């Protein structure tokens, strides 16, 4: 009796293989390992997607209510204690302009701290 491997998993094996082969340490992938990795990924991701879908349905409106977005998944990871361990992996998306503004503010704060440290060292030199 021959089993169709693609029927065992719902994720496309070719995508998983590409991701696995992107690691420099991997030279070849056994078919069994590929199928087991796909199945483990499905079992791991299924509760997150189900919880994220519920979150999306309860907190969205209009078009967004009909689709699960990456922000739904990141909100789910942040708000659910069960998914806190992946909250850093699923960051909220921000606009590039917002990121650049945050980066500029951080640089300004660092420059102010550096200037304060320089002022303190000058005062210490005068005291001696």
C-alpha cells in the first residue's frame, strides 16, 4: 500500500524544503525528515492561527474581519500567555516613516547622553 506523502501534510513540502536548505549547515534533506518537519510545523502553527482568527474576528471590522493579518498574529502573541515566547518573532508592522522617526529620536537621545557624559568628565578634570 503506497501512501501519497502530500496527503499527510497540508503545507507545501517544496517551500519547507527551500527554507530548510537555506541553512548553510544543511546539505541534503531526507524525505521523512521533510514530512515530519512539515507536520510538526502544522501542529505548532494550528493553535496560533485558530486563536489569531478568533482574535481577528472579535477585534476587526469590515474587510479585515474576513482575513487573518500578520498584525492579528502579533497581537495574539502579545496578548496570549501561551504565545508570549514568540512575541518577538512576530513584531507589529510599522510604517517606514514611523521607524525612521523612532530611529532619529533614539540617535538624538544617545547624542544627548554622550554630551552629558562629556560635560561630566570636563567637570571632573577641573576638580583635580
